[in-house]
C-alpha cells in the first residue's frame, strides 16, 4: 500500500461516515449492513489509497467521492446491494471516477450532507 497522507485518511473517514449514515439509507431506505472492523479498515484503506493515487487530497475532493457514490447508486448492479464493500474496490472506484463529471454537473448541495 502506498504511503498515505493524513488528509486522504481524513477524507476517507468523512466519506465513509457519510456513505454509511446518509447516502446508503437515502437510496436504499434501510440502514447499511454492519461491518466488521476488518472490513471497515479495508474500505478506509482502499478509499484513502485511491484518493492519494488519483492525485486528490484537497478538502474539496470529498465532493468528488460524493458525486462518485451518487452516480454509483444510480446504476443497476445485478446481485449487488451497493454495500460500501463493493464500492471500495479499485475497479469500481476508477469506473465511477470516470463516469462522474462533478465539475460540469454538480449535484445539489442537499445530497452532500457533509
């Protein structure tokens, strides 16, 4: 794993909390399934490393992840409940990064709730 910046770790933690407590319940109308500590640590590590590797790391870059998650939830995935364990995969993150054009089509601020 790449050496991570403190800022990418903080962004990952903030995003994780938003995804679990706001985004998932908003789209699924249920609470996100409880994660084991090992799962949470893996998810945080993957997201933090993605932020670092993608050259993100500005406080405003939380908006990139938020938009990526909103794009992700609008896509049908067969046999997938949109659990953060699925989202926190380098292939999924890379795909959502390229599918979300946050600069030209920002989401309304009320979807961010950060």
